[in-house]
C-alpha cells in the first residue's frame, strides 16, 4: 500500500538533507544541521491498596529536549545577537541580561527532492542556552561550524502543510 495519498507511485520516505529554518519571519542563512526534536512524557505509576500486585500507569509531565542548530561561520551575527539577549558579556554590572524579548518561535521546514515544502514543525517559546564557536585545527580541511543550543517549550507538526503533487520529468 502506498504511504502517500497524492503521489501514489512514491514509496520512499522523504530525505533529510533539504530543509530551512525560519525565525522572525525570515530564513536563517547557512544552517547545515538541525538535531532531531524529542518530546518525552513521564510515566506516573501508582497502585491502590486493594489492587493485586500490579501498578497502573498514567501520563505525567512532558519535557521537550533542546534543539541544536549548526552552520558554517560567516559575518552574519544572528546566532550571536540572539544569544546576547539572554547574557551579554560586554554589558555593565547588573545589565548582562534582559529577558524582555529573548524568546522566539521557530519554523523548521523539510523539502522533497524537487524543492517542494512537505513537512513543517512549529517550535514554541525558544531561547538560546548555549553558543559554541568552531573547532580550529591547522591540520584539518573542514568548514568552521558554529552551534547554538535552543531550549523550547514545545513543538508541533504544521498540519496546514499538505502533500504536494510532485513534478514529473518530460522525456
């Protein structure tokens, strides 16, 4: 049975190498890697005194793991500027942090091989908890990668994004 309703002849799942990240209404340049998103709900076990020796289980608190974004370092200061909203080293004593507008909502978009949007996730109330500079190595031949670790308070798949009709190559 086909896993796709619009493109019934497609059997392969979408690939993970075409994606974009958006915040403040614009795309973030150069993001080369986004860690997977994870939601975990704790299990609360309880047992009533009159029950046999088995426990009941119910859902408890839900936690959302941080998301890491990586990109090649350039002169774009977006990562640094967002990080500085939580802690700005160069500020005077007592003014290192301003929590007025440090949170952002993100959109992570996945595209098919033809460049059509196929899945999007909305990530809510995000803020930067870590900024990592590139590893530097005179013996390496690699791109200098900077990283930010983004805490969030939840994500959801955007159900308004529907399966597109994939183009065919005329031959």
